[in-house]
C-alpha cells in the first residue's frame, strides 16, 4: 500500500483517506517580504515560532534574499499564519 500525507492507494489502486491534515504553504510570488524584510503578520501570529523570517544573506548563503520560511517540526497546523497574512500568500494545503 502506498501512503502519502492525505491518504493511501491500496494494491488495487483504490484511494482512501488515512487522516486529513493540512500544512501551511507560502506563495513566494504573492509574499512581499523581500521588499521590506520586516514585519510579517503571519510570523507574528505563529504561536510556536515555526513561521519565521530569514533575514537574507549570511556567511553560509551570501546571495540569499530576505524570505519567509516554516519549520515543520514546530508547526502544529493551526492555520493562524494563513489567517493573518494580509496578502493571501499563505495557504493551508
Ligand atoms: S504577512 Fe504574508 S505577504 Fe506579508 S511578509 Fe508575511 S507571509 Fe509575506
Ligand atoms: S500553521 Fe500554526 S504553527 Fe504552523 S506555521 Fe502556521 S501559525 Fe505556525
């Protein structure tokens, strides 16, 4: 049986649902963090710090832009970041 995040496909190719859960996803085209590299409502609303802003270039990534990121080990799938993002750039999928 093949499993994947939202369900499974059994030996006969039938689909079923194991459990339903969603994770936050960032639309990098809609997100304007690279333009202001500052306040992010989604990050500020995240209760665990999973949603955060990476401040851009570092010794390890000298060409990296300022960007938003999610630590999925900390994420508890509450959806607060998606509700808080004023540009609709964060979705639970
Ligand atoms: S609130 Fe949304 S659009 Fe604004 S910086 Fe955060 S993720 Fe990007
Ligand atoms: S779903 Fe909740 S815990 Fe996960 S990144 Fe968004 S606000 Fe943080």
